[in-house]
């Protein structure tokens, strides 16, 4: 976020989790949790759709290069059942307590699967908003989870295992990207080329460079070999963003 900021990109960090851990100290930060009058919030926590109204309004007013971070609560446990509303209670019976030992493994998995369904919905709503504002915003979305989750495999739950010992359930994470037609055209991004890389191994190490590449920031800290979209970008942008020193 700091490199983007130095390049003159407007940065926003909207938080529906436990803060930015210092990452958003130099940019605009807003916590969306604990909103009292929203029907999306209850007991001091909010569903991730809490971002949408604010995102709609922000997109309507964007006039310059902007990156908005939506720090979701996502599938964070152990209170999986609080992460989705009644209409997303599709997998049942679902564990209705944070006391996982009071639930069967199937109930825990069902509750977790409902959180995934809701995140899927939430991301699709973000994409819908980017489409809604496509006349004024050449939008793109990148989504990456911070970690996976153990749901009882080998007797493990949640995600706290040290990286060296952590099972694949905790370290294998989803990584999703969406690009509008206008964004793909502007940046010379070949989306069918990207499809051929869909199963290529990537990691959190790629995120920094991939985001800088997405925003076409020219800086020596950018490594194109770690930008997972670089090989599908066919042309340089006429006016790349250069950070001021
Ligand atoms: Zn987390």
C-alpha cells in the first residue's frame, strides 16, 4: 500500500476484521465493524456485505487511480455460523456455536461451506458493482485468502499451525481475479492467456508484485517474474505510474 501511495495511487483500507496490522497506517483506514444500525451487524460483528453500499458510493466518485482493500471476515472461525445470513444456510445441519466440540464434524463442515457460499456471493456482488460503474471506472478485482482452515482432518481444527508443519488444508488458499473489458483493453491483458495459467502454482509471495503490475507502477522493487499476470500482458501502458522519489 505504501509503494502504491508513493506512486500517487489513492489507497483505502476498509476493515471488517481485526485491523490492518500496520499495513494501512499511511493510507485512509476505516473500520466497518460494530455498526449499530445495520441489519448486517449483530453482537459487534458484521457480515461482509457491509462493504457493498460504501463501495457503490466510492466507485461513483472515483476520478483517479485507486486501490481499495476490503479486509473481509470471510470464513474466520470458530464462529462460522456468524459469517452468513439465514438465506445462505444452504448446507444443513450447520454447527450453530463457536464451541466446535459441541458439533459433529459434518455440522462444522456444513457451517464452513455456508461461509464459502457467502464469500462467493460477496465477491460476485463486488464484481457486479465494478460492472455497474464501468462507464467511469476501468475496474479489476483480486482476491486472496490469508490462510485455509482445518476442519477436523487428522484431528486438527482452525488454522494456527506453524507454517512448517501446517497441513495443506491450512496453507492451500483460493486466489481469484476478475478484470473488466475496459481494464483488460487498457492494460493489454489477454484473459484467455490467463486461463491457461489458472492452475499454475502461486503463493502470497506473488501478491505484492502482481498488484504493482496490475496498477502498472514502475519501481525497482517490482519483480516481473513474480507478477503472475505479466506474461499475459501484451503491451506497455502509454502512461505508467511512476513513484516520486
Ligand atoms: Zn485470517
